[in-house]
């Protein structure tokens, strides 16, 4: 059976069929998947009965497994977390703001995988915003104002002890561990060049992790950051992903933003996640 790539028809994303992820992949299959990934930024595999061992194996075909700095991993799986929400949960939806994963780190993971275990009958879509398209279509005046600028990224708004997931956050389905380490910051260019495709992309977003711009007054910086945010999440750049059970989704944090959504109150939801760092 040969691999088939079917674009979603939206701003990004493609379904890949003709690959059995429960079996070891050949070098050629890995190469073909990576090529589709670079082209479509988000890749989706349906009807894959994967174990947690499978998910880790698949992730390691493309890089090194990373450890989440602020979310407790699953029992016996230091590189995997369970993003779950019980039917009676009332705490805020986890990750329901636009972001690329862990941009607050000096060397953030380049990719994330999410595998569906239990999916509610309604709601719970994941949104993806194509940042290569957003960069290519950015107005010239806005592009000139961010050209060469270094954005300051920090996890303090989310994972410091006073952050959204800080000491006051209560959830009986996920264990988040706020820390003073979230107060640290790193800088990354607003516009990066994707190391594999060679295309330019807007990297990261406000509200989640971008907290300023290097060598710019805070008020002025945040006004520009928010202007970029309004540009990069326009509907024309967005793919809305609807989940099914036994589905694996893999996305490239260098070329898309993502955001969780709710709308499944009264239903349980569980997905298992790994993050992948590029090998040195």
C-alpha cells in the first residue's frame, strides 16, 4: 500500500493514509512523511490503534523526545503527558489561547504530537494557524516594523505561581506544577526561516508567551506584539481540526500556532501528547 497525502482544503493540514503506524516505518516512509509535514505543517493519521510505546517510537523517528517543564508526565512515561478533562470538570480549558509550544525555551521543541484516546461527541476542536502563509501575506508596513526585531518569550503568564496555571489553578484531571522558573525569558526573532523548507514564518504569539520586544519600551512593544497577533490568527490562515478516536495529529511549531477549544461540557476527553526536539 502506498502513502497518500490528501490536503484538508483549508489553510494548512493534510490527511495521510496508506501507512500503518503500529508497525516500524522504513527510512523511505519517514522521508515521505517529513516531506508532507514540511509542505502542510499539520499531518493527520486516522484509524491508528496506537499504544503509548507506539507514540513514543513514532515521535523518535523525527527527533528527540522532550520533557514538559510544567506539566506532570503520565505514570512511567517521563516524555508523555495526558491532556484530559473529566465530564464534571469546571476549571478553564487547557491551552485555549494561541501559541506555539514552549517558545519560552532557548531551544524549543520543533514539533508536537497528539493522539486521541477518548473524544466527546461535540466540541473540543483544535485550531491551527498557518504562520508561513501569514508571513508571506503580511502587509509591508507591519513587516518593516518587526523586521530584525527580537521578541521576548516567557512562561510567566501561564506557569509562574501567579500565572493562569499557577497556585490558584485547580484541576482533578491534570497536574500542573507552577514554578519560579517560569519567570525566566528567552528571545527569538519575530520572523524565522524554517530550517527544512527554507520559508519564512512568524514565530510564536502574544498572550501565551511573547511578553515584550528587546530594546523597546514595554507599552510600545506590546502594542506592536498585539498588532502582529491580530494579523497572524485571521480566519483565512486557520484550519479547524475535528477529532476522532484513534487519530494522530502532528504539527510543526515553527510554522503553525495552535489553540484548544471547549464546547464539550459534560463529556470526558483524553489525548496523549509528546513533544519533539530537533536532534543536534
